C-alpha cells in the first residue's frame, strides 16, 4: 500500500475530548473516525489490525473444536422473552418494532440465539458436546461510552457457546477455553494480562473469569496477591479479615451527642473503628422495602455481592420519618420490624462491638452478637481493600489495581436452556437440559487496549503479529531519481517476498514523514535517502527504538524478511 493512496489523515494534535492515550493516538493516526457517541468508522489500518486479531481468535477457537456460525444482529423479542432478559435488562438493550409491528431487539449478546440455533437440532446425548462461535457486530446502548474503542456502543465481538451433558464435561472444556484465551492474548501481543475471578452479572452462571489487561485507565478494579497469584475483580473478591476478639462486656447504652458517623462515634468513645459496627441502608427496587447491612466500621459494602446474596435489585436507601429507622444511630438491637438485616462476615468473632442504639444521640457498647442477637447468618458482602488478607495464601498482601476487561468466560449452567426449554434425550431416554458455557472477546477493545499498553509519546508500537503492516519504507526524496528508483524497487521486491509493506512515496519533509511513521506504529522502518543510496545501504530501525542499523542493498529483502519472521516467532 502506498501512503499517497491511503484514505485517512494524521494530525499533530488530538481533539480535546480524547483524554485516553490510545483514543488520542488512534484518532491522530487516522485509524478511526467518530460518527456518534460510542460509534466509529474504522479506516484501513485498524481494519487490518482487527482482521489479524480475528484470525488469531479463529485459529484458537478452531483448535478447540469450535464451529463458526453467524447469528442475526436483529432478533425477535420473543426469544429474549423466553429467557426472561427482555424485561430484566435495562435500556442497554435496543428494543424496536419492525414495519409489521413485531417487537425486535438488536443483539448485545447472543445466548438466546445460540440456544435457538441448537434447539431441536442437538436432540440426543450423542450430539454432545459441541461449541459454536461467531465474530459479529453487536449493539449495546452503553451509557458510559468512553476512550475511543475501549468502551463503545457498536462493536465487533467473538462470542462462543458450548453445550454439555455434565458439569464435569463443562469443567474440562472451560479449562480448554481458559488456555485458548491465554494463547490469544499472548499471540496478539498483550503483555500484562491477568485472569480474575469475576461476577457473572447479567450473563448469569455460577463460575466466571475476566481477562484483564492491567492499565491505569482501566474502569475495573482488581485485587491481586503477588505472593500466590490470586486475582479477582473487586466485585467478586473474597474478603478475609483478622479480628481482635476483645473482652466480653455488658451491653451498655451510651450518650453520644451529635456523633453520627463511625469516625465521630469512635473518636468520641476513644475506640478503634475495627471494634465498631456500621449500618448501611438500602431499599429493594421492586417495593422500596428496607435492607440494612451491618459491617465492620472500617469496611465498605460491595453492592454486587449484596445483590447476589439477596437475589434482587437494590438502591441506596432514603430514610423517611415513618420508617422507624433512626439515621446515624442504627443498630441491630431493637431494629424496626419488617426490615431485612444482613450481617457481614467481618463482624464474626468480635466479642464486644460499638453500634447504634436506634435512638437519637445514643449508641451501644459491648454488643455481643451471639449473646444479644442469637444465632445470625454471616455473609461476605464487604469490598476488598489494599493490604487485605489473601483468601488463598493467607498473607496480608492484596494489592488493588486497575484493568481493562478484554475477554470473559462463564459457566452458564442451564440458565438459558431451561428457560428456553432446550432438551436432549440421555442414554436412558430421559429428557434433560444441556449445560452451557459462554466465552467472549471484544475485538476492537483488544486492539485499542494493546495500543494503550504499547505506545510512546509519538504513536502506537504495534506487535508484529497484529501490526497493520510489517514494514514501512520511507522515501525521503521522491524527487531524486536514484532514491525513488531504489525505494520503489524495494517496495515491489518486499511485496513479491510476501512481506506486508507500506510505502510512503509522498514528496513531504522528512520530519513530517517520520511523524506519520510513528503514528502508523509499524514494527520495522526502512529509510531510503540520498545518503543511504550513496553508501549502498538501507537504514533500518525498529519502531520500539530497540535497534537501528544499516543493511546492504544487495540481499536486503531476504534480511528484512528474516527480521520480520524472527519477530513473528515471539508471538507463536
């Protein structure tokens, strides 16, 4: 490809709203063009990158016995009503009616379509297991589109769905996909990727992992133990604490004037917040019924864990006068009737606690849960924190990191096959529901995430495995017959040798050409100039600035091709 013929412009500066590096560089470099919020057109360089990412994904999915299929983008609402998600998912799901008045949706994910495709087809246990996958456009009316291709509304995604007759078989195949994902991200050149335990969210299922590329601009918070390798999304991370049990004392009501917050109360009583019980009030979305969570005073509630435990949606509570709840002085002794109470596991083992007395300006000291409240259920609904105890190795080494989710895998179980009545006959002729797994990767997001991870101040540094072109030839003097002839011949010879090459044949200043070359981010750059022609060499450098040298014109094609092949072996 010649740059003079390449559609797209490169700019010195990015628009002011491009606050993330990958967004700024891909906008400046002519990779994409904004059309609407979270919706972009992609120019040729990006299309070439994503095509290579898709090829890597296809190769790994095919190795895992995947069958590539294609689901519709537009689907009848009826199959989403079967699964129950038509009503349970909010405005992220695009709903509309066709010209005949039929309710339709735009696919944001395709579990329903996968079940629909396999239902009444895989009818015998002998048809199992199998996996189907697609690489397809999806639309999710994302309320927080940001960062260019990092978070968009319209996107290309690989989603795969496996069907099994036993949990054991799903477990085995889940491990196969886990390893395939590790291979995909390694081959694509993503370096700092960790697999973390995660919450299944709207997808449902019992076990799930997210593959996170560690990055300061990531929206997801990850708990990692550097000692043993434990990792989990903040929403799913187990919280383990060590409590000082303290001495058992009498339950005593204490006057605490104007002390409402845990910090104010503990300061007034000259006590450690770890010996206190904090109350956090929520309400159920369906009827505004109150839920009060009691948790150790120094910790925060993880609302995702709480929702998963309660099995219904909640929102922060608004305490009214007729609720019987005394804001700022809430405690479990004498709590209002009809209120759902949840005790976090962080309170377990503390013999003497400070808590609200459900009376203005009063708190209790000496609360002993088993003595004063009886046998209560403790459940982990706390948010992980820096320096927390690792639930695996027991060391207080948990670190909190940011990450970009670039892939996820779920054990869905029978959530969709049961809801949509997909069955097969087992060996005994009994009808059963297949067990499902789900495996997704955002193609555009992976592209942008790698740019975010691999760049400098001047542009992207694309890994050889996914770079838009492998080599760029820079002709510094297209008006010089000798230089022009040498550069054009090298371009044609590299193409003939099956090297992917971009040829900058424009008559522009060297500084401008090199600035554009940095934005193209191509791994190998070959400069042809009067000086190099006079010496009978080409100047060759790597985009990551790790090497620069000269190669004799005679035999240069073979040597450049070997450089490309050597770099490609790093991503096998």
